[in-house]
C-alpha cells in the first residue's frame, strides 16, 4: 500500500512539474558551406568554432582544404579557430583568432555560404 501511495505522489508531482517547466526549443539545424582562408591561402587541418551570441548552439566544424560544410542551428555567432597548438603556430594563426570576438560575427539562416578570412 505504501509503495502505491508513493508512486501516486511521485506521479502527481512529476506531472505538475512537467507542465510548468519551459525548456524552450531550438530551430532545426540548417546546412551551411563556406571557405576559411589566411590571406589568399586556404586554412586546413584546423577547426572552426561557432559560439552563439543570442540564439543557436555551439558548433565545431573541421576545415579541410579551406572548406567547411555542416548543419548548424540558426542564430548569430562569433567565430574562432582551434586545433593543435603546434598546427596553429605553424600556420601563423594570430592570437586574436583563437577566441571569439564581437568584431567577427556571422548570422546563420540556412543555405549560407560563409567566406571567413584570418588577417
């Protein structure tokens, strides 16, 4: 009898909490493509990191031969590069491009072709 009472109480609390809990929803991911270059040379073997500024979800995209392709949640993002420290140094990636910056933002809406340049 006691276990039935506990279960009923649990069920009542659980359904009560569920109706008041607002988790929100994210839009479905959209396809993006693009290029990442340093000057006129394609960047390769690193990762492009998209950090959401308002809406969206963090994303990490592999850069291969200067190209990216992935599905990303729509939103406004800042971007930066990451990878093995040795690779970042050997490719001459400036320190300013190793973390996000409000001076480097992109708006992802869907079907976007990004063209990102490391200066």
